[in-house]
């Protein structure tokens, strides 16, 4: 860890008066903060603004939402914990880190949840609402005492803060103010620019009466003043300005705005967590670009509307999550068969079935590639960062059109709700979809005029003279004439598949992170890139010979993998999906269920790829991956 | 004269083609002889000719089933998709390209069973699409299974002791959906009535639901035998705003003067089971049309880039 642990361990203290001059400065390259409250108390808003201001001031930032499963779970219970983790750094931050170094908790029960999730570093500073300790209700006082007993194991440094008492000096309802008070405290501790925060608060409440923003600002200033007067420390995470204009947004916002930049104009969707926030945002802005969000009657219809729209015009897209993907399967197969361009975004959550609606998992890889009956070749891509969420929408549309195919974009709940700054994209004309070409086709031109080498063909669009044909999900020939004979079906399958081989030839081989030879290669995909690379850095600091490789294309896969794998004694994947522990009862080499990418890589390369996967419902931590690397080193970690 | 309007290109092409029946014909229909689908195909092709719809500006979308082979037999663009799911595809086409003439052709299992959700909701969206439901009361292509409109007692391969529950009433069901704007019924034994009904549906601005009563010569051969033999079992709904076929009124002397604007009476007529009623049950041309409700002004690439940069400004750090 790069963080210094200067603070004294496990000490309950009433915040004492402290003047700025006497404050201890904790100077670190990075720090991880959590803000947790009961659902509905606004810890998320507090955390988001803290992340935003940190990004604007030039710190690296990665945020992760802490989301309860229900909208309004019972207050003062561990499952009610709602909030945000914000990891800030001097340099770019690529993942949510290991444990938190500072937590602001609105009650001891939500804190307990974080403690039980192993989310807090030993010695973590905890700013906790003190009202529960001396509450009139005897049960609450007892709950406090029991929680403190349990929390003692963490050797945390507690600072009791009379949040409610303070907030009541400014507002009548402290439930609607503590978050801004806490934001003020954090602003003081981390020396955040109050003017930027005020601007962000005014923007946040721009649709409400001006008094709302002003009373929030009063609370912010109160918290700031209180921390200044009562806390004896400050945290300094030096800023190295990135030097290029940056934007900061979450992955769902990046997908939505990326769709606009890609020239997409129709999104058909059905509400599903965690994809909906992208549709919410798109619904807000899309019409000003001439675009439409159609909320269909179900997931199936959403795919159907997108297929119909793509058939008749510019490529349309749909956005969903695992259960929705399952329902769209039939239409995906139809789009493959009719060679209708289509972009689908799957914001993966935990599965199978309804699974973990708000939590991250990378469990849809194999079902995305193989989820249809028959052979349904399609493109599957996975962005690894917020920036790639933005950029991949343009890539997806262009591939869908050039190859007349389905392109699936697999993001996940970690990318969807996490916030990270990235260089501001230069939106160009070339990204935008060209107007439809409705000029007449040559007489007799066939709707599947497959080039025998590439399988590519020119799409016919309604409105084009001489282009009339009936697209069909039945086996068909070049003229879209239904045919069940062996030659027709085999040729159709071959031509649709060939396009994938052609696309694969246009991709560049991926570059390993670290040396091109070594003892161990860790292969990942999607949102785990930052955590894997941080773990690799730390392992290399320990002297281990390890590199990593991150894949963006999963179908077809980027070229050269077998050759790259040949440079290492051992290859393993790290994924957020289920695999059997090889030492579990009954599990053998023959029946072991493996990580989804591992399964693919083994089949594709015949290399004995091992895997370390977990399904905790939260992003992987670099510390966990580091331990896995040590455990998987071919000659042991001491090699 | 056909106006080839292409709003996307912002130009309109003058066209002096005159298209005959044969210009709308494609593959020879491979339905069984005696199947009602043939009569519907002929009526539709007659409409295309009379209205001189440009084949390249016309799209037939279908589901799966015997009736869903329809687009293959019409010289136009077609999309022969999934069982039950013609309507979402048709809606996508219409939303994206409102200037196209869009027809959806479905069977009874297609529309009323596996596609029931889409049927209800597309009725509510009210896009300007002509939806034709060819209802022969049975699954034909999969060889004789009970459909939602199979009469109670009808024997099939899945209910060999006869259909257990009463048939669905697709007319009443559609009338019950908010924003239903055109609901009509005709039969395969009265070709002129099919034509006039589909013509009225085509001219209605909104979602036109046309149920065509027909038999399956293989599995429900007797379904409307009595209707064909005994004119007394039929009642025509007639009105200037509905469908009127003068010659037919000589044969079918049971007529009722029904104003299609009268939804309450439409319900009453749809619920009566003493006679088979043919005609327009309901029509309301004033219900907002989905693709118009959702229409947004198109933006040039330059305009889009300018707005996008403003949007990115709000995320600038």
C-alpha cells in the first residue's frame, strides 16, 4: 500500500478543539473515502460531489456506489447502508482499491455493514454521528454499544461528530442536511475548493427553488467550519494536473453520450437495473439530437423495435442487463440471421436469474457469445474504462454496419455507476452515422450478395428501388429465398461466420502489461483492468515475474493470443464470475467449472489456462488479486 | 403517378410508373388450395394497385405461421420475423421511417397467444400501421394445435377431446385497449368485403386492427361452413364511415347501421354471439399516432456536434 498509516489506532475520542496551525498533515499518494448513511439520507449525493470536486481539482478519482437492494430498507440496519466509495489519487486511479482509509458514517449500523464487508482498512479514521450513543431510546444505546464491541477488532480511530445537533442549527429536518454537513467536513479534511463545491451544489439543485441550494451551502460551510475547529488532522493527496482537458462521468453516462457521438438515433429499452440510468440520461438529452428513447412493453419488444428500426434505417440500439439479455435472445438470433445491424449494451449484474440486480458480475460472457440456438456469430466487445464505454459505442455501430452484424457491448455495474475522469473526447464528424443512402440499387442486385471470400454484402434498405426483398429468419439464399437444402443452409452459415474471421484479421494483437516473458500471465476483460494491473504492479514490486493482458474483443478474439501465452510458464484469468475451487469435494480437472474467459481461451488456444474468479457482488480488490497471483505463481511466490 | 417522397433525403422523386397487379406479385403462394390466405393476398395486392403504392416504399412485416409467409408473396420490402413478434418490428420500421407504408400480417396464435402483449401495447401506441390478423382458429403450420380462437370443443392434436375453454374474442379484446382506433372484422368468403375493409384500414391514420375470419382447409375445414351456406347467420355493420359493399347487402339482408364512432355500441355488437358480424366496429381518426407523438426534429451533424460539445462541457473537470 502506498498509503501511510499515520493515525493512532483504535481510540474513541470526542473531537477536541483544534486550530489549523496544530493540525497533523497526513500526506499520501492516494486515499480512499467512504460516505455511508441509511438509504435516503443522501450519502450518495455527498460522495458524488466529493468525487466530482476532486476530479475537477486534478486528482485521479474512481468512485463506486454502495447500493442497498431496496429503495427504502428499514433505517439503522446494516442492509440499509447506502453511499459511495471515492478513491482519490495523485495519479490516475483505475479501480476502487482495497479498504477505506476514512469513513463518514451516519449511524453505527451502516458502519457495521462496511466493517463486515471487510471494506475498512485497519486503523481507518471514522467520523461517526454521535447522537445514537446517547439516544433517549435504550435499545438504540444498546445497539450502539454492541456495534462498538464488534467494531473494536478493526482498531479504527473514531471521531464522534454531533452531526444532527449541528445541522439543526441551520435546518429543521437534519435527515435532509447531514450529507452536506459531511461534505463540508470532507472538504476541510482534504482541502477541497469550496467555490467549486458550491457551483456543483447549485447545479445539482438547479431545478429547485434557490433557497434549497443556499440552505445546502449553509450546511456545507457549517461542516467545513466544524471540521476546521474540531479535527486535529488533514489529509493531503497532492495534485498533478493531467495537462489535457478532462471530463468526468460514470460508465452509463459514457455509454449514453457515446451513443449520441456514434450518431445512433433510436434506443429501444425496457427498465432494468443497472442499465436504466443510461436510459434515464438518454431520455433527458436524446431528443435534442433528433434521437428517440422508446420504452417498449417488454425486453423482447425493445429488441424487436430496434431490429425493425435498423432494418429500415440507421442502426438502432438497445440496452439491458442479464435477464433482459435472456429475453432478447430470440431477436438477437433473428438479427444475426437477417444480417440486420444492431448494437446491444448489456450492463452485466449478478446472475443467474434475477441474481444480484445492483451488483457487479462478469457472468454474461458465454451466454452473449453462445446464447442463441444454432450458430449465431456476432461481435462481443467489453470496454474496460469509462472512456472506453464512451468510445466503444462508435466502434460498435461502425462494425455493425460494415459487417451487417450484431455487436454486443458488455459493461457491468462497476463501470455503470463508477465515476472516473478521462481525456475529453474530440467529437468528430467521422464518428457520426452517415445519412441513409437510398439511391436505387442495380437491377437484380441480391440482398445477400455475399462476397464468397469475406461473406460481406451490401444491405438493401426500404426506399431503395430494385432492392425489394423479404428478410427472413428462415434459412435463405443470396436472394433471401427460403431454402432448406443442405447447400443453402451450409452456405448461409458459412457466410455469416466468415465475417467474424474477416473482422478478427483487422484487429491488433493485445499488448501485455509488463514483460513479454515471465512466470505468470494474468488475463482479464472488462472493468477489472485497473485492479489487475495494480495487483501486477505490486506483485512485481515484490519481485514476482508476472504480467497481465486485457482483452477488449471476446468474439472474435484479438489475434496472437497463443503466441503471447507462449511467453509465460503459466496463464490464468481473473474474472468476476463463478468457477469451482479445484480442491472442492467432487471437483476434478474433468468436471471443474471454470471462469468464462478461461473456458474460451482453453478452447481457442489449447493452452492450459487456469483461473481465479470470485462473485462477491462487488468489484475485485487489487489486494485480493495480488494474493491470487502469489498463490498461482508456478513455482510459488518465493520463486 | 407515384410520389416517391423520401424525407430523409429531403427530396421527392417524380415517378411516372403505372404499376399493375403483376408488379405487386412475387413468388407463387404456397398455401394449401382453399386456404383463406389467398383471398387476403389478392385483396391486399388490389389495394396496392389501386393506391399505386411504390413497392420500395411499402413494408410487410410478419411473424411465424402459415399466414406469415405473406411478405414473400408481395413485391415490396418484407420482414418475416419471429413468432408473435411482427408488431414490435413493424413499430420499429414505422418509428424510424414514418413515410413508409407498413403492414403487419399475423395469425391467430401469432397475435392472440404468443404475441398477445405486443398486440395490446401496439394498439395502445397507435402507430399508423395496418395489422391484419388471419384467424383460422388453429395452428396450421405446426399441424393442428388449439389456438386461443379455437371454438370450445374443437378437437386438435393438443386437445384431442376438444378445446377446454371458450375462445378469445379478439374484437372485444382490442376494443378494450386504450387508444384502440380502428377495429374491423371480415371473412375470407367475401373478397370484396376484405378489400373494402383493408382499404378503410389503410386510410385510417392510426393502428388498424383487421380480423379476418377464415377456415383452415386442413384442420378447421368446417369453421365457417354454416356462415358460407346460410346468409342469415351474418350481419353486416354498415355506415358511410365504415365499410359498405352494396352487392353484399343483397345477399346478407341482416344489416345494422352502426356508427363506428360509437364505442359503447361497438362493444355491445362485439359481445353478441347470435350472428357473425362483419364490418367496422370502431374507428377514431383523432387519436394521436405514436410516430407523430414521438417525432423530433432531425439535426444536422454540425448541430449535433455543437450540442454534444456543450453536453461535454457540463462534465468538464
